[in-house]
C-alpha cells in the first residue's frame, strides 16, 4: 500500500470511528476489549485512555516497562497537537520526506509520530481526548486501538 493510500485509509478511520458521547464507561469498555485481547495474545502492552487531560484508564500488562508510558505520552502529544492519529502523522512525515523536528519544529523527546495513539472524536464537536497502546509494532499498536473502537462502536472494518 502506498503512503497516499495508507493516509486515506487512516483518515477514513478518523472519520468513521467517532462517538455521539464518551463517558467513563465507554473508556472502560474500550480498555476491556484491549485487555482481553492482550491476555489472549500475550501482548506486553501499556494502554492509556484520557479525556480532556484526565486519565480515565491506564494499565500495563506483564513484560512492559516505564518506557511504554513514555512512548504513550509522546504519541498522545502528537494526537493532541495535530488532531490526527500518531500513525497518520508518522506516515504523513514519511510521505513528504521530513521529520517532526524538521517540518514542525517539535522535539522528538516530547512528540513521536509512531502508531498507537488515536483521537477520541465526538461527532460535530471534535477531539476530546486520546487512547493509546504501546508495546507492539506501530501498526499493531494502532490496530489494537482500531479493533477495540470498531467493536465498541459496532463498526466493521
């Protein structure tokens, strides 16, 4: 798949995977989906779901480290800054042959455009938070979030 095709696919996910409302219960439903899959697949992942800067859910599976928390923090800062998934932003920079440092003048110690963080979007409102997975490849981190969101929203991918 070309960068352009992947960017289109990622934008479609952002347009499709939106909520009418997002509560604490919604956050726990998403987290539970990821937790169950992580247990089944023996994933060493850390998961974070935050709304308006308030951390609603955060957990780490066996085999994770503090570094996973740092990756989540840096990925979520990308989502908060650009209102796009961290994977989308990484593919975008790749497609233009630039880095987040050279194109947006952002320090990669604070912002990292690798897959795994996704915006919580309320239809007709916008981004209200982030959800993130760290511990797998960037494609699989992103996929874990997308799969859980699709299931909770009852949207086939």
